[in-house]
């Protein structure tokens, strides 16, 4: 068994925090894990992406080949399209519908969402609004992780434990807000019939 994940977004969206949560969950379950990330422009609102490979058997490379990703998890809709060539024909695209317009020629949202909606296996949710309703506007990345959790080979409880491990130094309120955000994202997947 394996899950090859491309995490995509823009600097400041918490993409690498999501990678850390998933990585913690995988290691806690005794799975093999490889990760490669690019975040050189993250402080300038640039592209941030991470290849995250989880498997029950040893993994040779930390990079996911084109057309082989099981999941693209994106904090921003246009960034999800950038990595669509990596997605396998049976993979899932999970993205926030909230644009982070960081370039002057950002395409019209109707065009971006039209391309996302044309992909047969996609989940597009308003992660910013859900995060605010869960009590933390900064937890949209964790909402997205919750929505993507049915497609990740770790147990949901292991993702919860990863949140506790990552955020415990920030205090109980931050941990609880992120757990609530994760569960709210998972609930979106349940409502769409993708999880129980």
C-alpha cells in the first residue's frame, strides 16, 4: 500500500505544517516516509510544494513521477492546477476555493474553478470560512487536511495525534482549534459521501 501526495500552496498557507502532521502520523503507524519540499520563495508569497510519499514498503525516491500522485492537496485553487499533471488518472484533487491572488495576471476564478470542476475526482471547499467557523482563521490548511484525510493511508486518529505533537508547544487553545478544524474538514468529506 502507498499514498503519494503533492502538497501545494503559497507561502504562509501552512503547507509544510500539513506535511509535518501527515509525516508524524505515518511514522507513528510504522509506515515508510519520504519527503521533498520546495519553499525558497515562501516568504515572498511564492509557490510552496512538498512531495510526500507514504508506504507500507521501503520507498526508493522522494520525488513523485508525473502522473503517479494519488492526491493533490492544495491550499489555493490555481496552485492545484499547476500540479495537476502529477495526478494519476485515479487520483483525487482536494483544494480550497479561496484564491490567494499574489500575481497581477491571476486568471479569472470562473476559469480556474471550471478546470477544477472538469476533473472527475475533486473536492473543492471554502476552507477559510470553515476554519473561521471552527474557531481559527489560520487553520484553513488543517481544514483541507481533514477533507483529504479519506485519501491518506494513515488513520484519522494518527492525524489528530500529529496535530497535538506539532502544536502542543503553542498551548491547549491552538491544539483544540486545529483539532476542531481537522474534524470540520473531515465532515465535509463525509457530507460529500467520501468518508464515514
